[in-house]
């Protein structure tokens, strides 16, 4: 059986870890999603197979802000 002082050390360690992880998560909640700006050309394909054959990498994304008219 574990003695009471060892149980206290384990309990305090677990509580300290929970508090530390909670604070870490709370501090990272307010970080905004980073914006990435990329210059690109638009190429259209008739079928997904044509796209797959022509592309090295296919990324599916969605805008985080309203997409306004281009200038």
C-alpha cells in the first residue's frame, strides 16, 4: 500500500498538471486563425480525374471572411 505522503504528492502533481493544462488551453483560445495570402492562377477541369492527373497537390479550403469583389 502507498503511504499517505506519497498519495498527497501524486494528488498535488495531478492537480497541478490539470491547472497548467487548463491555463494553457484558455490562453490559446483567443489566438486567431492565421491568414495565408497566395497568388494563384485559375485552371478549370471537366472531371476530377483530369484534375488528379494534372495536380501535384490538391487542397480543399474555404474562406474565413466574406469574399468581396476583386479589384
